[in-house]
C-alpha cells in the first residue's frame, strides 16, 4: 500500500469512527465547512462538477454556475456526513430521514414475485435510500461495489453497506451479473447506481443533448429475468429529510434485438435520471468526466 493510499484509508476510517459520534448539528456544520473550503480551492473535482452543471443548466451565468458548484459541494459533503453517521442511526431516524414518493411501484413489483431492479444516478444519498428500504420496509437487497484502492478501503465500504443490511458484490463482470440474475429470479430486489459507465460495454445515450455512456446491466437484467426496472431519483430540500421518487417502470420493448431493446431501455433510464437532475442539479454528485466529448480520446468509445 502506498503512502497516499494509507492516508486515504486512514481518513475514511477516522470519518466512520469519529463523525458518527458527533451531534447531528455539529456534523452538519462540519460538512458545510469542509465543503466550502474545498470549493474555494477550486480543485479538479470542483472544476469538473461545475463543467458538468454547465451541461445541465446551459443558460447559467458564470456566477450561477459558481453558486451551483458551491451548493453541490455542500450536498456532496452532506452525503458523506450522513453516510459516516448512518451506522449509528436508530431505525426511527432512518425511517423519518427519507420520504420517497411512488414507493408503491417497488412494493407492488415485489408482490408480483418477479423481482425488482432499482436504478439510481449519483443523486443525494443513495446509501440512506438503501438503509430505508432494508430498515423501514424490511426488504433486503443486493448491490455491487467497484473495487477501490487500497483494498482496505474497499473492505471498509463493503462492511459499512453490509452493516446497513445490503448484500454487496464485487463489480466483476459475469460473476456479479449471474448472482444478480439469480436474486431477481427468486423474486428479490437489486439496486444499482447506473448513470456512468466508461467501459466498452456501456450503452450510448443522449443526456442533456450530448452523448454519454451508461451501464447496460439494468436493462439486460430486466430482459433476462422478467424483473421490473424502476428508475429512482433523490434530492435534498431545506429539511433534514431526504426526498425521493420511484418512477414508472421501464418496459421491455416488444420488438427488436437484445441490443436494440437495451438501447431503448437505457435511454429511458437516462431520461428519468435527467428529469431528476434538472430539477435538483446541486444534488448530482458527478465530480468525474461523463460525456464522451470530455473523455480522453484514448479512453473513449472504440
């Protein structure tokens, strides 16, 4: 493990061990302080966040984009402060910390016995939404996590999410896909963050008027298993309660090849994600390159 990796792992460990012990108002103030300091430094992440917001709000002035990026960093640090504290939240605090609209789409889909796939973008706090599902609804689910470096940091994230009641699979291609398919065929629930895929297997979509690539997995799983595919968007308001919406199911087209069906379904997900992001751009935590035009040609689509 390199020195930088040891520092990174240590900082996350400090967050989970220390921040969760702070009173909630103190943790919230700390998050805002850290966010504002990072925003003022104008590092690469903040610059990329602002550039991404310029796609979402194309008529925004430079002043408006600066305001959005500051609000975006505050939202991002709220996510981290909440995540560090989530393991210490009571079931009642989890239940009252999230207010999703359209949750009947989820419960009705599971009652039908064919399994449900929830697909989310990087909006607000998807970990809190997952904890609400496992705690309030009492429904376990399976998700995937990208392997991080150092390995100890990946292990921390897996332990954290498993502690919230999630089954976490390593993002390892066919092996993870097969396990997800089995869970769905058994009538289970799968949750996937699905607004960014830079691999060769990603599906090109129109996203805020430009081409981007998103994962094919949600659409392929729905086709192979008969599970219902539900987009979910999340946002914060001025209260301690996170808001959310479970959207109408994305249907499998009746005609077309598997590739064509996957393209149509993934575009439908992208459109649902875009609707939520456009309404609450400051809660979209995309500090990386996303659109194909922004990618290094050597790393772009073949």
